[in-house]
């Protein structure tokens, strides 16, 4: 059996360059693979949240922080710190999230390194733009300036804590903002550990403050008068709440609110060899991914072959100890969440659907595991095809024509991502017809220079790349007589 790497947890928050113990309610964090307690963390009091926001405001005024070269250096330093402590941070994510180590290394740790280094190259995105002379009632010359939005409240989801921290903090820093970062109370430990490492390495005082807390702490942060911008990743329901809290102060928001993404396999594709890839994409991280393509649109002529091959693939897919490099799916984040996901499957079967492949729980004594499940016999309007489950559950949706497949794919309140498989030219012709912020063709690619974000109820604004930095900039026109 693989031996888990031990981690010494940091349970203190980081406020104004100091390690601070919380003064509010107790948060108990468990290892979802063992159900054992990892650590206990005290959340931030309103006084501590106020201190964090004011520290960020004070750091925003620093002349050094206005220097794009200085911020580029800091972002590079932050990437170096993750790289130097990669094994420690990988272990923290495997313990806390339950991500299999085969995925934790490249996506939970290496990708944040890549993102921060990309943002380090984007600190001059906000350089002024000279418009030049223009005729008018008064002939004028003008410059467009781009100012940092100010203090950013960055609130991350539990499934990719370090990745989301890099996305939000990296873009905000590149734009010249300062940040109060609040990780999910379900997985705060990896972020607290990283914050301590960054602080010890010399990230300037006050530019990044990390607090922990429940929904009341989140409300105190998002409504704080020193906060100018909110960047949130999570569910539609909480996103609505955050947007409402922002409305009173007319604060700007960036929301990434999940999805119910389709994988559209064009009719001419040989479905047999592709089946494993289709399932592996949504099953990774136990299906706990915003862009997970769980709606599988298969041409009606290939459904039989797909189901037969799916039974073989899911039976061979290893579920279990996330420290085992051969494991594809680890545990879900909690017992309550596993029960919620299983409930969707039970109700789908009760409504006339069937488990076409996989299903049940693995024979493991401890941990919040469930086997991957493929459901068929339901249509796209069913609950299981419309709701984001955040679990390893796929739904087969047959179609007759490509036009029908596009209509099915778009028949969703979500619009985060989609994947199209087929001849590249034909797939590129289909892509613009899909109501999704990201469309991938013949696989899933990670780019640190490309925008990410959703349409419809998958959110608003963009993250990553130059567009992600511009979300944290405000436009100012300066004009004078020419």
C-alpha cells in the first residue's frame, strides 16, 4: 500500500504580514479518504476581517506596489515558493481534498505555478493607451488610463483550493490590486499553509491577507466598505447571495458558478476508443469539477457500442486510496455530499432511468467513496441532466442529428464549458453554436494565456490570461485641448 506523506498543518490566518489565530467559531477539517480529523481552525471575527481589509487598503497605497516590475517579481517569487514546496503542498491537497496524487501534482500544484508565472508577465496590461488628437467642438488629445479596482475579496471553492487562489490572487496582483483571500471552510488548510510559506518568503506585508470563516464571515468581507471588487467561485445559490451582498455597495463582481457541461461526439467518430477518455474527464477529482462534462451526447447509432464499452471502462476504473498512483477517483468531500449525489441517481432510477454502468460504493471500510455511475433512459430535461451534481455521474443523451445535439447541449441554465469530438474542421464549425464560455475540441487543454468563464448562469466576467487581469482594472479617460 502507498504511504501517505505527513503534513504539519498551519491553522493560523495571515493578516497584515502576521500569523493570527482566529477569534470566532471552530472549523473541523477531515480527511475525506480516512474520515480522520486533520486539524481545527478558528474562523475570523468581524474585528479581524476589518483588520484584514484595512491592511489591504494600506498596502494598496504603497508606491512600491504601483510598480509593475515589483509586482512581477512578487508573482514570480510566489510561483517559486510553490515549486520549492511542491511535495508538501501536494500532500496537503491529497489529505484535505482527497484528490488522487496522480492528478494533485499536475493540476493542484503545477498549474498554480504556471498561472502565477503567466500573471507575472502581465503586470503591464494596465499601461496607459494614448488615443491621439481628435476633432470636435474642442479639438482634444486624450489618454485612457487603467487603474486597479482596489481591494479584492477573493472567495474560493473547496475542490481546487490552490489553483483558485493562484487564479484570483495572480490576476488581482498583476492589475495592481491587493487581496483578502477566503478559502472554503471545507478545505482551508492548504491555503493557510501556502499563505504562511508566501509570508515567510517575503511577499509584501498587507498585499495578501488570508482569513477563514463561515457564511457570516463571508458576508462581513463582501460588504466591508474597504472592499471594491469580489471574485467568487462556487454554486449558483451562493453566487446569488454574494451578488446581493455586493449590490448595496455597488461593488464589481466576478462569478464562476459551475456548470453542467456537454461532451458532444459527432456521428462519424468511432466511439469505442474514445469512451475511456470521455469518462475519465468528468470522473477526475471524483467529479468535483465545475467544467466536468457529465452530459454525454452520443449519436443514436453508437449508443449501444458506447454503453457496452462503458461497462468495461467503469469496471476497470480504480476507485480508492488517493495516495495510490493507479487510482482515478478518490473520495467525495463529505458524507453529506456523497449522500446528496447518490440521491440524484436513486431519483433518476425511480423516474424510469437506469444505471447503465458502474454504481454503488467500493468495498472500502473508511472514506466517502462512491463508484462512478453512468445513467441512461432519461432525457435532457430530467433533474439528473439539468442539475450540477459535483460527483462522478454521467448521463447518456442520444441524438439523431447534429442540429438536435446542439439544441440539447444548449438546453441548460449553465454555460461554462463544452467539448466537441470529431473531424477538427467540423468540430470548429459546431463550436460557435454552443452556448459555453469555453469550447474544447478533441480533448481538454490547459492554457495560462486564455480566458476562462461562463455564459448564462455559469457566472460573469473572465479569469486567467489578459482578460482575467482586465477584470481587476477600471478605465479612466484623461483628455485635454490639443
